[in-house]
C-alpha cells in the first residue's frame, strides 16, 4: 500500500509541475498554443489519477 501512496504522490507532483510549466509558458508568450493545451490536459489528468491512487491507498 505504501507503493501505491508514493506512486500517487509522484503522479500528483508531476501533474502539478506540468500544469505550472504550461501556465508560465503561456504567460511568457502571451498566448497558449496546442502544446500548452495538451500539456495542461495531460498534466491535469495525471494529477487527478495520482489523487485517486493516493486516496485509494489510504482507505
């Protein structure tokens, strides 16, 4: 169960970093392109899957 917890935590951190990089890239360029949109969607998905896994390991 600890492995599932840390896997979920790692996925949450990865997703949060991906969304943060997308945000700063869009602010720097003044516009969001397809790459930033894909990074936002994928980062959000990974974050929420990690959140699900982490919560499942605690229960």
